[in-house]
């Protein structure tokens, strides 16, 4: 497993563990309406290309990520929001975001 230590991890990975699989899932959860190429996934998650390709292959095989369209020679992928496990991950991710917003709002009140 090759992870670039300079890439900041998100709340999802802080809670569920900082693994290549979770970094990719978090990336797709954040950009749930957008499709991405594997090269972009590797770059944005701080994973080397080989790790990103292997992990993406696993996630595609398990139905978490689905191919959407080709852009030139690049296959693009998107989160499979029809999968029950993905629906649960989306709920958990959204709850984490809500908690961050609440915490930030409290901090703003304390500073004011």
C-alpha cells in the first residue's frame, strides 16, 4: 500500500480508517455526482497509480464504483448510489458532514 503522506485525510478516513479503499470511497462520496478517471482518483487521494488501479478494480468488482462513460481513451467511473452498502456509506458520510458543520458553528459562536 502506497499512500502519499502529504495528502490530508478527511473525516471519513479518520473515523473508518485511512486505507486506500477508504480514501477512494471518501473521494467518490465527496464527489458523488461527478465521474472520474482512475488517474484523477490516484492524484486526488494521494495514492500511487498502481494502488489506485488495484483498489479501484476491487471496488468496481464489488459494485461500489461503476463505469459511466469514456472521455477520449479514459474510462470514467462514478459511485454506485443504487447499492445498499453505498446508501449506508452516504448516510454516514452526510452525518459526518453535519457534525463538522455543527462543530464549526459552535466555534464561530464562541469566537463572537
